[in-house]
């Protein structure tokens, strides 16, 4: 079985259960149901989804020596984890506002993710793997503060170690540090070493600074692009030909982590010998399962259950 290293952003998600879809007004107290406490971020969402599908996974991230860090470790027991603990800074956490019928809002503290550096991924000491997936560099200061040199080094060394690679993004904070970084210049250093660039449509527009992110991404060195298109599914493009995979309709409880679950399904397919088109279908099936729960991973099931349910 193939092993996947999932590295990058990791946090603790606090997800209140909303009893009504009426938006809160300033000064209003909103009565909620119980809150869900779960791990979040690319490392958790993609890694745990892959694990539930049956893949072998190694998780690499930074957390703090605090209660939030302890909660993350507790929820990841039984997984192959290289979580680097540091007393400098608080473990990253998010309050996820996910009301029915509305897109999510995040109150996020990046915390120790800002301290993650290229040296935290030592491919000679990590278990032998076939794939590296890295997620959310705009939420990790060292991945952009030097113009992308550290991020490019990670992918360059991953390719030298024989791994296939994928990169997912998050929206830069246009009022903060990550919004001041010149992402096209960063991507020009990184994308030549990335097999699958996997942003959402909005992220692709933002980080390429272009109204035509497909063309822009390939000018910056992209090899293959997997575009997450929300309700329109996935779109693959290799610079010459493309393929679109629609979503699988389900009763949506929440969309937290659905893009990451879709990525996990795609990687699972690719590392198990399926074609790109088949892997996109698997990805959308896993993403649909994710949407049936409020948190990022509870809805994801085993590969056997997923395969039979969606006739994959």
C-alpha cells in the first residue's frame, strides 16, 4: 500500500451547532447547540480522510506545548505523526461559523503554523512514502516571508526523493502579512516541483493575481491543475486538455473540510492505480460524504463503503 506524507497547516477547530439559520446581529446573544471539537487544517483533514479510506499516512506539522496541542495529539492517537512541539507560540485554532444555507466563516489564529520551516520535513528520516501533499502555505509565515524559498525547497527535495507532489492553498489575508506577499513570484519558484496544483477557484484567482488563473498557473510553471469548483465539482487541466467531474448530491449538514476530503479521495485514487478521471470521481464521492457531517472528517467512510455507495 502506498504511503502519503501530509504536511503543513494543522489546527484545532471549535464548531458551534447553530439551531437557526438567522444571522446574528451586533450585540445579540445567539443560542447554540453543543460545540464540536475536532482537528482541522490540511494535515488533519486530508490526513485523517486518507486514513479512514485505508491509506497509510504520515502527518507532519508544528503544535504548541499547550492544552490545544494536547487535544490535537489525543485526537490523532494511532496515526503515524511527526508533530513538532514548541513552547514558542500557541497551537493554531479556529472557530468555525457554519450556518445552514451559508458559506463558512472562520475566526482563525495561525499560531505555531507560522514556525513551520523546510527543515521540519526531513525525507531521509520520515517513513518511505510515495506522495507528499502540502496544504495552506498562506497561513504559514515561513512559507512566504522569504519569497517562497523554503516552500520551494520542500518540493524540490520531495521530488529528489522520488515522491509525487500536490499543493493546496488557502486565501491570503489581504489585510495581513500573507496578503502583502507576491504570490505569483512565490508560485513561480514552487510550481515546477509540484505535480498537482490543487487550489479552489477563488484561491487560484487570488494567488495568480489573474482573471485567467488556468493560463496564469501554467505560465508560472504548473504541471497539472486540479481546480476545486465547489458545487460545480472538480476540473482538471494539463495545459492542453481537461476533464470536469460533477459533485454527488447529498443532504448537506456542513461544508467544513469538504475540499480537503475531495483532495484526499483524489490522492487515494491516484496512489491506488486509478486514472486521473477515476480519481476525480473518487475525490468528489469522498467530498460528498464529508458534507454529511458538521466537522471535517466524521462523514468520511472506508473505501469499501464509499466504493459501493457511489458505484466507483
